C-alpha cells in the first residue's frame, strides 16, 4: 500500500515540477520587412522571459495578463523560426526580481 502511495505522490509532484506558464507568441513583419515577435502572459502571475535571435538575448519581466513590446530581428533574412522564447515564473528566479 505504501508503494502505491509513494508512486502517486511521485507522479503528482513530477507533474507540478514540469508545469510551465501559459504564454502565447505573436509574429509579424515590420513595414521595412524585419521579423518581429511579441510574448503574451496569459496567467495571473508575473513571469521572467527572454527572447533570443542570432545569439542576442533580451531578458524582461512580463506582468500578469500583459504583452511584451515587439522585439525586432537584426537582419531581414530572419523569420519567426529563428526566434527562441523562454518564460518561467518570476517567483522561481529571485535574482531577477526588482528590489524596491
């Protein structure tokens, strides 16, 4: 009986550790034909995110239910596939929290 209970807690706990925040990503092109990306936070918690393209990484905080500004590629040859986006809960990364 205790093995089943231990297994249950292990499965339940592993599900929580793999949970990622819900975001949506928008892509578009600027008037001068550069690729752009925007990240939207769809949960009620602040996030820490980064957008990367061609080795350039931009880190920013994203407030609950808000969108980031548009981030533009550095070259017209880049498209939406060249962007990399990562977001996680700000509470898990205290080194990025702003001090008051």
